[in-house]
């Protein structure tokens, strides 16, 4: 195992696959949209899954804004995962899968998945991805598929 602490192009592609850059307008820009799986529609999202206090109904971004925000946000998530796992031996594929998981959930440090990885219990950690398929108590098919992709990446050699 290597101690990779950067997101590979494959990891970024996985996140882009599942976050999409949705709600494109006829003029090529993108509209913010409410979270499709939440009862209250929050958080509002735009671009490659970006959320935050600056994103609300009526927010419109260009492709360049979507891409720049992803680059800024993903750097933070990469750093948070790297800090959390510390010196735990981690393959590049495992790291990519953990970053994708954290980007979507924000739960690397509080999750059993993260804790098992940090403890070196990699098979047990891999099995945890499939438990993160709910939004507001409902199984989401998209989350089920995303977690399967993340688990497969995590287990890749």
C-alpha cells in the first residue's frame, strides 16, 4: 500500500459521475436546485454538488464557476480525509473512494467506515459503503449505485 494523499483523475471522475453538473439552462449556465432526496429540499445544490450559504434558489453559475468551486471544495475534502486517516496505510484507490464518500456525506470522521479504515480493517470498511444509501430515511437508488462504485474503487488493487 502507498500513502497517496491526492485525488487521482479516476477519483475526480467518480465524483463528477455521481454529482453531475446538472440543471443546465438553454444559455449554458446552471441553476441551483433543491436536494432531490430531502423532505425540505435542503441543501440547495449547484454545479458538481456544491452547497453552502452562498447557494440558494435563484443562484446561477457558469461552467467555469462550477469547475472553480469544485476545485476549491475538493481541496478541502482531500485535506480533511488526509488529516483524518493520518499515517494509516492507504492505496490511491482507497483514498479516492474515501474522498468521494466524504464529499457526498461529510462524515469521514464520524462514520464507522472511516473509523474501520483508520484501524486498518479494510474489508470491514469496504462493507460499510453499502450502509450509506439513505436520505431522510429513504433508500435512494442513486446512493446505492454510488456506494457500490465507491466500494468497488476502495477494493481495487
